[in-house]
C-alpha cells in the first residue's frame, strides 16, 4: 500500500496539482508527519500508523495560506479537516485529499463507524463497526449505577490534560478546564465530575470519533464511549452528523428555524 | 425526606422571567422560599458550565427561565438556550446525574401565576429527588 501511495502522490506532483504533500515519514524507525515537496525522495513516505494530520495542516496553512497542499488522510482525518474548516482553522479550497481506506483491523481497533473517506485512492473499503458493548452496558444501568460506573472511571483521572491536547478538534486557545472557576485545580480525585461533564459537553458538536483522546489517556478511561452516547443524541435530535458537510453549521450556534 | 429543604438556583432573564418573579412578589403569591435568583440579561447567557458549577457546589436543583420562544429580547438567545439544555440534559443522564435536577422553562413578564407554579412544582420535584449528594457519594475505586 505504501508503494501505491507514493505513486498517487507522484501523480499529483507530475500534474502540478499540489506544491507540497503532507503525509507520514519513516525515519530511523520512527514515524512522524512530514511535508514533502516535488524534488523529495518519496521512498520514506508511509501511511501508517494513524495520525491526526489535520492539526499539522492547520499549522502549515496559518503560515502558508496560499500553498496548494496535498494531504494523505483516513476517514477520521477527513472528518477532522471538515470540522476544522467549519471553525476557520483550515481552508479546504487549497487542499487536495489523498484518501486511504482503513483495514478491518484498524476499524475494530477504533470501533470506527466510518473507516474510510468520501473518496478512496488507496485500499479497499470495509464495513464500519456500529455496535459498542460499553454503550449497551451503560444504557441498561439506572442513574445511580451509571454515576458509580463513571466515577469509578473518573477517579483514575490525574488531570494530565492529555485528552484535551491530543484532541484535534479541541482548538480553544484558553481551555476553560484550566480555569479554577470551573474545575478546581490541584484536587484529585475529583469530587464532582466537572472536568468530564464540561469536556463531554464541548465534544457534542465536534467530536469526530478519532479516539486520540482515549489513546492519550494514561488512565484508560473510556472517554469516547461517553462522547459517542451524546453524539448519537445530537444526530437524533438535530439530524446533525459531525464531520460530513462543511456547510452544515453546528446545531448549538444556529437558531431553531435553521435546524437540520 | 419531608424535612428536606432544597437549595435551588434559578437563572432568570432580565426582560421576562425576572419581571415575572417581581410581579409574583408584588402580588404576594404563595411560593416556596427555596429558590435563589440570579438575574442574567438573557437566558442565552446561561451556559451549561454554570449549571455544572452549581451542582458541583452542592445546589440541589437549577432552573433556567427565559422569555417564551419568539419573545426573547435578543431575538434568538433562547433558541440556543433550548438546544443547549436539551443536549445537556441527555448528557447528565448518560453520566448518571438525574436530569430532573435541571429544568428549562419560560415565563413572560405578565405570567406571575405561571412563575409561582414553576417554582412550586420544581421545588416539589427536588424534594422528591432528595439532596444533591453526588460529590463524594460513590465508593472510591481502590485500584
Ligand atoms: S478512527 Fe476510523 S478512520 Fe480513523 S484510523 Fe481509526 S478506523 Fe481509520
Ligand atoms: S475522539 Fe476524542 S480526540 Fe477525537 S475528536 Fe473526539 S474528543 Fe477529540
Ligand atoms: S487524558 Fe485521561 S487522565 Fe489525563 S486528563 Fe484526560 S481523562 Fe484525565
Ligand atoms: S431576553 Fe429573555 S430569554 Fe433572551
């Protein structure tokens, strides 16, 4: 698949569709995002592991707003770019996407509902995973059981802010979770789950299900389970599907008549 | 539970619900005294974070009262309040915090009777639910 990826990227350069391509580079056994230009040797370009490349693209575009950029993406990366575009963090007009379909294994790993981008250049599309045992388990519980379940989880939280910093769609310059007013700092474990309630509420119109927060969490708290439960409600109540249409405004900023 | 006197916070918007509260007071309407009012310019000012803070600080129930839809003095402030709290209530439920502890409702400046009724009903609900003991109520995970 790496060979195929390099061929596609070569094609983009040959047809002058892009000036640079942002992808992953294998360097002495480590993989990191890299910006390739036409003259570069593409033999170090790889497509794995998954990496939230959207945030890198946003950094590049802030410095070079007019450069045509090719970006190698997976399903979640496309959703990230769309949500970032809605919030003026990236400009999709100057981006050409190279889409990779994830494997079944990837999809299972992420419990991913849509493990492919809209346009697939590399790989075969596999079915998404639509069941989540954890959600089913929690849905069966009564209020007290749920609270105990979550507090059992949040008790492990050491407020490292890993989830916040890893999240590609958490883009606030000043995160209110760092303000004493809303979340008592220097207090562990939390008496009341303010931190997690606020973070979950902030995820309602932007969580793209990329699992970066959970991967970053040293305490293995099933954060995405909670975000997923609330995102399902947002879909049901407002028909709003995160990360699909760049022109669709988040339901929390629109008025009632514009719903949908 | 009968002795329990809940501590309730109500966010009222300046133009409708606060005026309704005022009118209910002037009219000497009978209503429970458990509610403390915070006046805001518009119900749209009330973020769920305010409610989270109130619950974290031990308040037993939170009311958010604004103008009826269509009557908001900032045109669509309460549209956002409505959507926000619909979602937020669901979130509380998923976390195991009884969503009946928060209520969003509307009262126009003339609706003193309705205002008193909201206060009375809500106080009853919270009395039934009992005190907010979310902080510290659960068994600490030992691992
Ligand atoms: S979240 Fe989905 S799209 Fe993203 S890497 Fe995982 S399986 Fe692929
Ligand atoms: S899954 Fe986690 S990291 Fe990814 S968008 Fe949602 S909250 Fe952010
Ligand atoms: S990454 Fe995990 S431990 Fe760190 S703040 Fe987030 S939830 Fe807490
Ligand atoms: S002014 Fe009353 S809800 Fe906006």
